[in-house]
C-alpha cells in the first residue's frame, strides 16, 4: 500500500493555531513537533503536564488529509478533549464504554465508508484490540485515509511504567499492519528505560524516530511536604491553610480588585484533593462542605451523570464546586488551567503518578501549590498493600522502586524539591528553584517538622505565606 501523500510542513500552521485553537503562539517545541508530524515522521514526546501535548496531534489532524486515531486510556480525558474540539467546530468523536449505541454506530458507519468525515477519533486500547474495529481501520487504510496514530499516556505501554496496561502492548499491531502510517506517542512521565520500552513495544525504528524530551521542571509550582502522624489528623491543617488563602484574597486590595474586574469570586480557589479510597473522598468533601467550602467527591463509584456534572461545573468555577476530592486510582485527566492547588491526602502509589497529578496545578503558568501529607504509617501501609498484591503485579519491581522514590522524596529535607523531581526523570543540570519549595523557604524548619512528625506552628509561621504565593501574578512561567 503506497504511503499517504506527504504533507508540506510549510503550511500556515500559525493561521490554523489562531483560527481553530484560538491561540497566538506555540509553547516550547510544539512547532517543531507539529512540523515533524506533518512530515509523516514517527515522533516521541515527553513533556511536562501543561506543555500542550494534545495540540501536537490535534493541529496536524485539522490540516492533514484523513483521520487521526487517538488511543487514550482515560475516559474523562477523552470526553474533555472531544467536547473542546467540537466546540471549535472540529469533527471529533470517541468510542469507549460510555459511548451510546447510536453514537458508536454512527462513527463505525463513518469509518466503513473508507472516507471518514471524522478528523480525530478517540478510542481505548481495548477497543483497538477488537477485530471488528480493526476491520473498519483496514477499510480506511486501503483508501489511504488513515493519517496517523496518536498514543496518549504512552507510559502505559511499558511494564516499567507506573500505569502499565496489558492492552497497550497490542498496539504494535498498527506498525505491523499499517507500516507507512506515522505514529506519535506522548507522555509526561517516562524515564529513559520507559522511553526505550515504548519505542520497542510499538515496533518503531529508533534510528528514524524523532525524540523530544523536555524538562520536567515546572517553575510556577510550589512543592511542599507536610509531615503528619495518625494521632493528629491533618484536616484542620489543610482547612486553616485554605482559609488563609481566602483571607489573603479578601484583604489584599489589589488582588481583590483584579478578581472583581474579572468577575471571579474571592472565595473561589479551585483545587484538587487526591485520596486513595472512595469513602475518604466522600468524607473529606462532606466535611469541607460543613465548613463552608464548596467541595464535591469524584470517583468510579459515582453515576456517570453525576461525575460529568461535577466536572463540568468545577471547570466552569460554579459556586459550590471549588474543590474536587478524587481517587488517585481513578484519575481525572482534565485540562483545567486555573487549578491553584493540588493536595495529596496521603502517600501516592508511585512517583510518576504524584508528578502527573501534582502537575494538574497551574497549567496557566501562574503560581500554584502542591502539598503532600506524609507519615511513616502511610508509608508502611503503602508497602503492605503492594506486598499483598505482589503476585498480581506483573511490574512489581518497577512499582516498588517508584513507591520507594516517593518515600525518599518526602524524607529528603536537604535538597530542592524541583531538583529531586528532575533527577528522578534523568535530568541532572537543573538549577534550583526560585524559593518555590519548602526546603528553600525554610530548610531548618523543614528538618524540625520532620523530626516532630507533624508540621509545627513554628514551621508554618516561619514560611512565606502560601496564600500570598498564590496571589502573585508576577510569578509567571508561560
């Protein structure tokens, strides 16, 4: 089968960026990635959350001839992106477990024509493994209408990745059956070992693939570990912090005027709290509501309609939907730019998971806070859970190492948090942050807090007030 006609990379991608995506400039190396994609090259992209990885396949899909198949494991992310594309008048669809029968049949009929009108079709890796779906793709390919395959959250392919999914390993089928169709794979979290594994598992040629690995450093994020113990619940610590943020916004005249000019509520500080269990999500959200904070739970046990409404109203910053309390296992995958804080209620399951979840803060480049509550009781429980599940974990060794890396990150009170994160992902030459972590703000106080097991009043009072940190518009890293 002859390859698709090569697209001229000199097309006006800037015009498409403005017309369809309502943006005036590219971020970082987005332009280079998009040009390579339009030139029909295989591309690997590792970039921090907030870089705008989705644009790297969405913009080429708008320009190119044919359909782009996007393989994604997160249903909520699919929904969010498809809705945004349709709002921009881009023909996009998705096939997953939540797709209605009518919509599924409409999309399959579109594929069966061999000349689909759909520009981007989002599917799960499990869907890609079905023979009926593959049959439809063969029809499209034979008509030279299969423009490219985009593999999002590509770290799921690797057994060394933190979210390994066996169904992702079947994606090699695309290269074996459609050898001339370019593949772009994207992730925010991949060590060198994971990156090599992804390229190998997809059957890509290491000599010819264009690899983009960008810094994992997010300069606008303030990273902080707060030490706790089981005897002293940390709910009051968090509530006190959030109320100080509200107080700062109300009392700071300049900040208050700006919020009022934008039509924003002073008491709306959008954030996410990650907890491990569904009942915790319910309990934390209920307790926050009883204390006057607009909070809603979000987990797999809720009805789809309730989750959809919660997410939509949270994205819209509706009153009563300021804080989402979500399970880390379920994930969110939502592109909301103005998340001002992300809190981990206890130790996350992996370092990559922590980085990705914390990275949902501050996508607009403005100062945001990432707080992790840590105790050695949580550490022991996490390793005990992992030991119980050892026989069912194909990638137990990788997960154990990743969990230990989270523990080491929390226990380290001698180094910049930003440098610790970058070092984990293989970056060495990374400058220390500009007072955007707890160690830089008060190294001695951090060490005392670790010894005490719970952040003392002395430690909290000696820090630069994080509520004020959130309000600094001058601290911008776009």
